[in-house]
C-alpha cells in the first residue's frame, strides 16, 4: 500500500507540475498576443493620422478674396466684367500679352505656352459699391495672333489705408491665403518685382478660330 500511495502521490505531483507549466505558457502567449494587438493598433492609428495630415496638407488653401470675370470679344474690342468679394475702390488690373507665332494650339489651350513679356493692352478697374467691375478701352490689335488675357489683384500695391481694409488683426497683405507669386510687367514697366497676387486668365485664339471673336469667355484660376 505504501508503494502504491507513493506512486499515486508522484503521479499527482507530476500532473500538477505539467498543468502549471501549461498555464504559464498560455499566460505568456496571451500576453504576447495582447501586446501584438496593441502594437498593431498603434501603428494603424499612426498610419491613419499620417494619411489624414497628408490629405489636409494636399488641400488647396481657399483664397481670402475671390473675383469672377468674363471677357466678351467683338472684333478688336474686349469687355472684361465681373464681380468680387473685394472691398469697394480696390483696383483690378487686366493685361493682354501675345503668344509666340510658333506656339502650338495645343500648348496654348493647355496654358503650356509662355506669352511674351510685353503688354499689348491693359486697363485698371475699380470695384464698385455693389462688388462689380467693368473695363473700358481694352483693345487687341487687328492682326492674326493668339493672346493670354490676365486679370490680377496685387494687394501690396495699395496705400496703407487700403491694405488695412484687406487684412484682419495681426495679418498682412503679404500673408493673405490663396495667392501665388507672379511677375507683373506693364506697358510702363518692363518687369516688376515678383510678389504674391491673385490672378485669373483665359486664352484668346485667332480671330477666325473658335474662342477668337464674337464670343464670351470665362476667366479661370491659374494653376500654382
């Protein structure tokens, strides 16, 4: 009996040892799995956050001020008119520049061709009390030529009193959102400094082609 009891005790002790080892292994595995899930979750959140930040940075900044405009072509005369959220008495500048004769129609329509620096025709328009504006005396030569018509708002050119109307507290006109840097040659200046401005443009094709005469065209934003 003593021998049998000893064998039984040894068997029970051995079984308990095995079960205890198994419990520890299961506990370690569970801990490892929990840690793995935690790590994966953290990585997932970090990746998601990074994607959200990237998407936010890829979004274009909305401009502080907007203007919509069209140009109506009638032989050698052009009428630019539209509306804007800019304050009254702000001045918009419109200019006409010619494309090189060897520029392809495709490049011109895709705004890939570069016009000459020289300004062919220009005009200055003031924003009225109702937010509208209209050009006067803007013309194009009567010879066959494709042109780029540009409408520009340059806030840094205004007097200090007007600049104060364009900004909120602690801002400056150079920091207005949505502007892009361009040069601004005029008939009176060959080349001005490159500074941020709002600008829209439209192509004017040959007078005997589509979008060349007896048509109203919408000016579109310039891609930065």
